C-alpha cells in the first residue's frame, strides 16, 4: 500500500462512516464491541471440525411446499393465508434463475440466501429457491417467506433490515429443529449446520476488515504507524478488550497492510461501479456515493448476517415464537417517510421490545452456548 492509497482508503472510510451515521448508527456506535464478538465467536467455532452434511433425498417441489405449510401452520399460523397463496399467485418459483436482462438483485430489495432470494422483480414479489433437493429447501423456503412478510417495495429502514435478517434466520432454524425433532428427519438430510458454516465464512471475511475499521474508529485514520511489531499489544492498551482478541492476529504490519489492501480495492471497485452505473457522473454528490459504498461493501453485508445469526441462537433459548412474531409486526408498522427511523427504531430499541438487551455481554456468551449445544447434539464430527 502506498501513502496515496492509504490516503484514498481513509477518504473512502470517511464516506462510509458518514453514511453509517444515518444508515447503520448501531454498528457505528458499537464497532469495537462487534469486532470483539465476531472474533470471539469465530474462535469458538474454530474449536469444532464442522463439515458440510448435505445428503440429497430428491424431495419434489410440492413436498417442499407441503412441509413448509405444515411448519407455518405450527409456528406462525397468522401467515398461513399468505403462504397458501404463494403457488397460485406465482410468487414462489423453484426454477432458480431469472433470464431478464434488466434483473439486478442490488436494485430490487433482494435478500440473498445461498443464491435463493426474495425480491421485487418488475414490481412484483418473488421467492426463488436454489434447490438442493433435500430438507434444507424447506428451511430456505421458510427463510425467504419470512422476508416476504415484512418487506415492502420502496419501504427501506436500516434498523429494520438487520432485524429482518434475524427474523428470517430465526424461523429458518426453528424450521430445521421442527424437522429433526418433530418429523424425525436425519440432520444430514437437512444440511443442519449450513447456518453455522455460513456465519463462520462471514466472520472470516469480516475479520479481514475488522482491524482497519476499528483503527479508523479509534484514531480517525488507518495507517501502519499504529502497528507496533515489537510490542503489538501496546498499540491497543487503552482499549483492553480489543487488545485481548485482536493483537494475536495483527502482530505484523504485513498482515495489517494486506487487510487494508483488501478493503481499499473493494471500495475502489465500488466507486468505479458507482461512476459507471449512476446517471450523475459528478461524484461530488457525496451522500449518494457514501451510501453506495456502504450498502455494497462486504463488511456491512457480513455484519448483517453475523449479528442476525448471533441473535438467532440467543433467541432460540430465550425468546418465544410469539415474541419474534410481535417484533415482525413492529417492523411492518414502521412509518415509511420518517427521516430518523434509525434513531426512533434503532436495532437496540427494537430488540429491547422483546427482551433482548444488546448492552448485556451475556447475550453473546449465551448465544455461543446455544451454538455449542446444537453442534454437539447433531454433529457427527468431533471437537478438535
């Protein structure tokens, strides 16, 4: 990384942090805590040799739909009428893949899930499932259907977006547990650990950006001068929580510079895309560029899935299904035109409404305990 590139990276991060003040203020206020949570959970998962277990059982689309209906009827019967209409209305599509040349998920309020998604396509809702031909398809369908219950075209709210991901992941895991515990399905026929493998991947990706983000938040700039190779822990003594988890991974300037380089080229690519895709070629429109950089950056994408999964495994043990349905109702009743939705409907406020206090460090610990319990109960592999 040249000095010029570091200067440009700091410009990009300045734009991202500006956008975070409006779009992701919870993340902005809690970057250090989130970095610690991601690192700590990643270390815990690395203790297990989690392998993909994904046997094909040749479920038909109608069998997937019928099992999904049974789960909706048991867990959230208030949505049964909407679920029943999926096939007749043409909303549900098992073919996976849209041929339309104007199809661009980034512009269609899309929620990707291993290629499967819910989106508005040509102004109409659509659920498209990337088939694995086993019981995981049922869990995927439930995940995407829950997105449909709380996503409206042209209705955007950042706090709601992260919480929506949590709600979908929660019902996905509840569907998985229902299939195993109530239907007697073998875990290997569901890909039961998909979500754990997914969060592990997201954490590995996010952890490449975590220290540059934390450095910018602490020092107001990203630069290798903040890395002390002789005593790496000394750089972070004034924030002992970060030093506890981060200094073993960033003990060299080479590692730090590689992570900065990854972030720089990712954001530079997004700026180039922005200039190509927008009709306004004048990038002095800072608000538009800053929002584009933030919303398409890898670290925000990873953050949403990591937080959603951590919350899910906590809620599985500590919340009732009715609590999550009530949260979904709150999301649906958010006003569309309120400019300070992130303040009024902040993630922490939304979750407090169902008894989850994000300021309580036990939430992370108990979420990890829940993950361990699921792994040790269903995994065929051993702890390392």
